[in-house]
C-alpha cells in the first residue's frame, strides 16, 4: 500500500471506524483493584477513538467449559459471544492467584479461540509480586489462539499504588495507564486493518489465510 500525503494513522482511521475495545474483568471482588484500573484504561481509550465495553465475569453465569458438551446458550452467553466476535481488541484483567490468572479468566478463555485470532491484547494484573508469570500465562493462551499482545502490561500493588479511596497515588502507574490507553487503540488499528485485508483478499502467505472462507 503506497502512502503519499496522508499519515499512516490518518489513513487507518478512515479505513477502520467504530474500533471496538472489550475489557474482561475476572475478579469476583466487588471493589477489585484490577477491575478498577481496567475501567480507567477503557475510559481513557475513548479519547483515541475506541468504543469500549466492560464485561465483569462475576456478573455472568459461565459454567466450567466442557468440550464434550455444546456451548452454553443462555441469553447472557449469546450476548457475550456476539461481543467477542465483534470486538477488535481486548484488555484482560485478573488478580494474581498462585502465580497465574484467576480460574474465572482461564475458564473464559477456554470457551474461545477463533474470536480472539488476529486481535491485540493488553493485560492488567493485581499482584503483590508484579504478576509477571500471570501475564506470561495469559500471553501464552492468546498466542495459541493467534492473537497479538502488547509488549508490556499493568501490574498493580493495591497497597502501594492506591490510596484508601482507590485513587492512584503512583505516578509511574498513571503513566503506564496512559500508555496502554493509547497503544491498545493505535497498534490495534494497525494490526486489525492488516489482518482483515489479508483475510478479505485471501492472502496465502500469512497465517490469516486459514481464516478465509
């Protein structure tokens, strides 16, 4: 694609309208710090042209995935399936449970793969130990579904990063929230545009070819 007078980002904004960013919060805590930061990122991402939606798994009855049974077909799950298909990018938020993601997040990911392919992901972890292995486990799951990941994530230590009113008191965390809010949309549009182009044109020299119909 030859680009002359227009910048790449300007061109992408014309090609992709209504960029949909879906946040998945997996904590069961009512005042979860990971879900709170997820809301902040989604809200700030709207400034860069994202249409955002937050899904808290504690509000959805999602049974343990059983590959021997057909997918659940409740109204909640049908709505969730539609949102997964239509999303252009995701942010996954979880607490750190024994160095890995929550059971709710793992169960959620077990339900999907095709819906995650060719899309970009950001990660938020609430942890007392930086949550690096937690992010690695989520990245591994997404890689197996042919999804891309931002090269960094947000690690929250609630006692150090938030005050008693859950306001951020760590400037470094605030800066990284700003970064993710911008990057998930900017890079998400780049990757999504190319993936859809490859699928629609049945480009045989890319992994996207397996998704052509």
